[in-house]
């Protein structure tokens, strides 16, 4: 019997999707788990895997077409099988979902002379000489976007396979980045001084451009969340001396390609803390609170046109190294526009970390249907009082935004205290 492929629902608020490209054409064989198509939502472009094994009998939606969720988009049959296509299309349940698609036309974006000066220089033509078997799909995409010649890269994966970390390493070497070397403020001072010098210049013309789909989606969701969710905020200033020292020692042993970030420690610490506070690992459904058994931490990733949340599933069950590897891979896919459906689905609690931007403190808006989000600022060396003396110590501020319909200040404050205890003893997070 033929199998029906429907437009998947990639996120709880997704209403429709645009079929960007068919990876398998009509008449081609497809196996379960192979990429069948690329679907664009208002958040990202997702590679959708086939749930069936067989032959692509017919594609019912053309590339570039937007259709509602659960619309029939293709039929997969067995080799030689006779398919009653008319009967399938005449089924009442399917007729209701088969809405005439509308073509999605790209909207041109105009840029002013000032914006054009900020655009990156186009990369040199991409040359592909390595075989498909020796390059991971993600590595190939990253190399193509960066204009990197794969023939000059020695793969570090199994049997010399080129993987994501090889591309990242090449990008760093080409940009002059030196691992382990922190750029100081004095190093960038000449650039800042040049900005202070006044130079007469023509005033650029006003420009108008459409808001990108992802920015529209983020704006809509955050506006609704701010209006409907009674937010309250709890902040703390954490002692992270031990965390920074433990991380430095661990990264010396792990090597450049497997370094653990401060955010990895936070994901692990938050997941373990949530085990003690199930009300914060929950969602609100009408007058019922659903406390989730799985602890899936969403990590906000900055991408072109907005933010995208990737999800580390069952973070409390994973080691720091696994968390680090998974988050890096998902973030790379998000920035390249090729996330997997499971990368962005199912978060039960979120972390927004702006530490890399030298931020002192901030508060985040809750990502519905979740009931809490942790905003993390930069780890800084500041004067602190220790044994009645002023010394230099590492401190990091964090703010929990929580839904007052589900929790209260006392519970949220206790959550922040327990989280701080985990951060004070980071060795325990590595066990």
C-alpha cells in the first residue's frame, strides 16, 4: 500500500511551510532516514527525512510552493505497485487539507551605500575535488559557503573524512585567529580611535527593506509572550572562579577541536537543577500545568535575520563532551540554514547566553509554551571581597525570567541558589 507524505509540523506554532527543493525526484528510490526534501518555515530551512522506504511515485507540490501543515505533498509506493491516485486525492480528509498553493516570490532588498560597505567580500569560486565518501554533508556546505578548497584539507575524521571541525579550523587559520589567545581592549584601541576622528561625508539616503521572515516570527512570538505571560525576574551574581579554572584545565587536556564552553557547563548545571524544580521544566495548557519528564534545553543561536533555538535533548543524561559536540553541530547547521527537525523541536527550558558580547546583565523574554528562560551575561574579572580583602575574582550575572501563573519568586530564587551551587562545584558536572 502506498505511503502518504504530508507537510510536517516543525514547531508548535508552524502553520505552513514552503517546499524549497525535492532531494529525491519522481521515480527515484528513497530509504527511510534519507533526506526527501528541504522545507522552509518562518524560522529556518529544514532537511526533512523520509519516513518510508520505496519509490517516489508522485510529487504533488512544486518547488517554491507554500502549503499548510498536514497537506499531502508526495506519494511513496513500492516498486511495481499500482497506485490508485484518484482514490487517494478524493479522500475527504485529504480534500480538506489540499488547499491550492500560492507561489512564494522573493522580495528584493535594497541597500544603501553605507550598508554595502559592510557587506563581506564574495569568496573565491568553490572547487570540489574530494570524493563524496570523504566529506560530511555539513562540512561540504560550510566549505562551499566559506569558499574553502577541500582538496587542501586533510580530514581528521574516520579514514581521513573531512568533518565540521576541519572546516572550522581552516576558517580560523585563514582569518588569522589564534586559538587560546584572548584579544585585549588595547589591541583594538587604534580602530576605536579612528572612529572618534571626524570626517565629513555625504549623508546616506533613507532605505526601506522588508522585515525578514525569521524576524517577523520572532517579533510575533515575543510580542505575544510579553503581552500574555506575567513575567517576573530573579537575578544572581555567581562566583565562577572554580568554573573558569576547571574549564581551562579540561580544555588543555581535550585539545583544540573538543573544547568545552562556559555555556556547556550552564546547560548541564541547569538541566540537573531542573530535576529539583519540575515546575520550571513545564508548560501551561489552559488551567493545567504539564511538568515534562524529559529535560530538553533550548539554546538561543544568533543567525541571519534573527534568533533560532536549538535543543539539547535529555541534557541531564549526557556528559559535558556530548553536550558540547551536539550543540556545536546544531549551531553550525542553524547558521548554515540546514537544521534537522529534531534540532529545533521539543525544548522545555531555554538559555540565552550573551557572554561573548561582553554584556554585564540582561533579561530574556520567555519562549512559549515554556514557563522560564535563563539569561546569562559575561564572565568578568571584577574586584570582590574575600576574607576581608579586596581581590580579583571571576563573576557572572544571570537572570531567570519566569511565568507567575506557574511559579513564584521563592521557588525561582531557590532554583537560582541551587544552580549557583552546581557552578561553584564544576568538577561534579564533569562526572
